[in-house]
C-alpha cells in the first residue's frame, strides 16, 4: 500500500508505534504531537489520511477534527480517531464527520487495515458526515 498518513498523538511512544506499523506496510508517515501542530503542518504535508488521538494538550482530537472539516482544503481528507473513546466522544466525532474509530489498545493489523480502507475511500471520494465506521476493538 502507499499514501501519506498524518499521525497525531501526544504520546511519543504511541506515535512511533503507529508510524512503524504503517511504514512497514509502505505508507509514508508524518507525525504531529497535538492538534495545534497538526493544523500548522497539514497543508504542507497534504496527507491522504489523518489519525487523531482524542485527549491531547492545546487542541484535542475532536476540536482538531472540527477545524479540519471546516477547512475546504482538508474537508475531504479521511479522519480516524485512534483513542480510548467513550460513546459520547464517538457520537461527537460522528457528528463532526470523523470517518472511523479505532479503540486503544489496538492490534497493529487492525490499524493497517483501517488506514488502508480509508486511503481507498479517500481516493474514491469521502463518505458523507455521519457515515463513520463503528469503533473497532475494545471500547471504554
């Protein structure tokens, strides 16, 4: 598989884990430490998929997703929340147009499959807001 993924997580270990697993599958990975950094670099990076943690300093994942969807340049980029999401956060994410959710802890294979699916969807046209895929793995 190929394509560029912007991985946004305040935990350096998690960022590296996601990066390594995606790079092993042929994806190009760029990372950001929080939502504010994501918004600073997203237009230069031009990712095909963005993964967001929910709980981050400065700008959390839901606020970041909201700003990405409000920007015409990033509105169609598939966004996946990779976090220990509560149902309330999943519901808010779906309302904001988040495309998919992956619960932490996750299996690396689930991550790769999800990003690959979003990559294909992104090239074929983004889903309408509210068409988010259900959370994968344990929730809570």
